């Protein structure tokens, strides 16, 4: 399973938005464009202000059944 994490700076601690099943071969520019669109609607429950995009990571996990 893959997920794309978009990390945003806030007036306090960092905020991460995770998106399942990102397309293969994403570029940083594509992630920045998506982050800009998301940033205007983000409202952390802590009341902090989102101040900008920090980084993007793709996380891949593997699940194994224990027998």
C-alpha cells in the first residue's frame, strides 16, 4: 500500500495530510501544486494557521499475515 504525505508548516507544529494510492512517478512540482490547492481549505483543529508547504513523501507499506 502506498500513501502520499503532504507536510505543511503551521504557526505551531507541522501538519500532515495523507492521500491513499498516489500515482506512480509524482514530481515535487505536482505535489506543490496539489498542496497549494489544499492549503487554502486546511483548518487545523488546534486553531493554528497553515503557513506553507514543507515537503512531500511517499510511504510504501507491506502487510504480512502471521500464521
